[in-house]
C-alpha cells in the first residue's frame, strides 16, 4: 500500500543559505532596479519624517517641561524622546513598506523567474500600479494582524512580574511578523490569501520563526538595515518556493 504524502519539513540548516542567496539576488542585474528605486524613495521619506519628528518632539518637550524641576524635566524629556523614537521607527517602517510594496511585488516575481524560469503572473508595470489599492489593503491586513498582538505585549510589559516574559514574547512576535512581511510578496503574487499564507508558514513553524528571527536581528544593524528589506524579499521568495514543495512521499 502506497504511503500518504506527508508535509515536507524545511531544514534549519537551509535558512542561512536562503538569506545569503536573497542578498545576492537583490544585488543581481535583473533585480537591482526594483531595489534602488524604493531605497531612494524611502531615503527621502526618512529625512522628511525625521525632520518632522525632531521639530514636533522639541516643541512638545518645551511645552510640557517648562518650569519643572531639573530631575523631572530630564525624566520627562527622556521618556518623550524615547517614545518619539519608537513611534517614529514604527511610522517610518510602515510608510516605507507601503511605498515599496509595488516594487517588492515585482522584485519577488523577478526572483521567482530567476529561480524557476517562470513568472508568478504576467502583470505589466502598469498593471501593478493599477493594483496598488489591493496591495495597500494587503498591507493593512498585516497591520490588523500585528497591532492587537503588539498591544497585548505592551500590556504585559507594564504588569510587574509578568513583564519578565515581555522580551521573549516581543522577539517571537517580531520574528513571526518579519517572515510574514517578507514572504507575503511571493504569496500575494500568486493571489494566495493572507489566511492561507499563515497556514502554510505555520506548517513549518520552527523554520518560520527562525527565518524571521534572522531577518529581525539583521534589521537592528544600523546602515546595513537599509539594504536588508529587499534582500529579505528575495530570501522570502526563495522560502516561499521551499514552502510550496510541502509534500513528499514518506
């Protein structure tokens, strides 16, 4: 009697190679234009948002700390600055991702063609830009998935004693979201729903967490983190292809 097909596990030993291949693919001649264009756009977005954040934070600190004793002024200023940095990083990351999404979709398709010889779809550049509302809706869907879980982590963070597990929970969440974010472009090119993508990634839960953890850790490296997103898209596309090879004979 023939054995039933079983889910194929993705080896953890494959993950460093997948990410390094993604970095090489992002620098290839075919993929380079779809890396450089969003990089330039995001650079100017970063400058603009940084300027606005500094101006508004400075004004807010002056308004709220005027007349306070030195120690309180220092503490409140520190809290406001740190809060502004965290909020600014989140806003920039979200805006930059939304701006880059159409280009990253094309980049994922370009990578898939290089790896398999086949396009995910036959959309032209004009078709992609016409599809921007649907792409933005997909990005919003990711935020709807992320924000309640981030809020739960924040609640845990402010509860004494329980907050000891916050770093672990936050790292797991950011790792999972990193894999979802950068694998999603390839899934979306094939019009695979967000819910189905989550199920496919969950079928290789440990590998998915580890792959996302690699991306999340590299994103913390200053300067280098500017070139990580396109490399992560390329690596995520290769990971998507691995996930699709999900059945093998036992």
